[in-house]
């Protein structure tokens, strides 16, 4: 079972993944918590390079870096876990590339689709939780984290608005897979909504 989390910067993904991970493991489930960019030693090393604000990275180079990270991640972490019927919680996956490199940087969506199909070997998330908040709320949360902003976080408000709209569009195009949660509100309340959805999905798949 692959559950992915998406949203703009500061939407609260990491917090919600952590809460869901604790909830599911306390129920005795085997859960793998992972992320992109990252998830493997190779991916984490490339994450550092690709997010640093001290470098200029052109859109195609950015796209191919994220794809390399994903190819490694799928083979090394995601596929083995899914084969063992474990629950994988992944902080960003294929949709982030459509949103950021496609709608954000203007790369052809067809190229992204072809590369995504290649590197994921056809694996698709069973559920994608989109934490939706305004760009202003997201960026305010990020700037309150007291660490320096990365290459994406430093983009203009208009870029983050574009990414939010892109995610909304992706969710509308695939309503069966996406679950959109209003992420402007209370952390615990958001967690309860997510928990309910995931419990329902696991029951539906006969996972007790
Ligand atoms: P994070 O801060 O949520 O861990 O994500 C790091 C950044 O990576 C985030 O700003 C979005 C970006 N990203 C892409 O641009 N394309 C991708 O395919 C992925 C996975 C992440």
C-alpha cells in the first residue's frame, strides 16, 4: 500500500506523516516512512545538492535529478516494501514533478509522464493526500522554522501560488486517488481526517 503526501511548502506534510506513522505503528502495522527527494543514501546526497540555493540549476537538469532520485528510491525502498505488503508513507512522489517541473518550470507534461512511468516501473500510489493551504499561510509557516530557506522555498509567492493551483488541477483530474484536506487549520483535526480516510482504505483492502 503506497500512500503519498503532497502540497506546497509549509503545508504541514512532515507533521502529518509523523502523526500517521505513529498511529499506524501503534496499531502494530509495519510502516515505511520515506521521502523525495531523498529516501536512499544516493537520494539524500542528491537532495542536498539539488536544494542548495548556492547553485543555479536549469529546469531539465532539475527534472532529471529528481527522476534519478526516484529511480533509485523505487528500486531500493518502495518496491521491496510493497512486495512485503508493508505500508509505505512517502513525502512527495510523482505528482510533485508535474506540479513543480511541469506547471512551475514549464517542462512538457508528456515528457514528465514518460519519465515517471519509466522510473516508477508503473507503481502508482493507492492514495495521495493533498494538504491544501494558501501560499501565504505555507510560506509564513516555513519562515517561522528558523532555518535558512532552500532553493524552492526562496521562490516568489507567485511561483508557490502556481504550484498550489497545479496540485488542485492534478487532484481534480484524478479524484479517485487524491484526497484533498484543508491544511489551514488545527494539526490534530487534520490528523483525525487523514486517519479516518486511511483506516477506511486499509479496511477496504482487507488489511487489518
Ligand atoms: P520538501 O521540502 O517537501 O522535502 O521538498 C523539497 C523540494 O523539492 C520542494 O520544494 C519541491 C521539490 N521537488 C520538486 O521540485 N520535484 C519533485 O519531483 C520532488 C519530489 C520535489
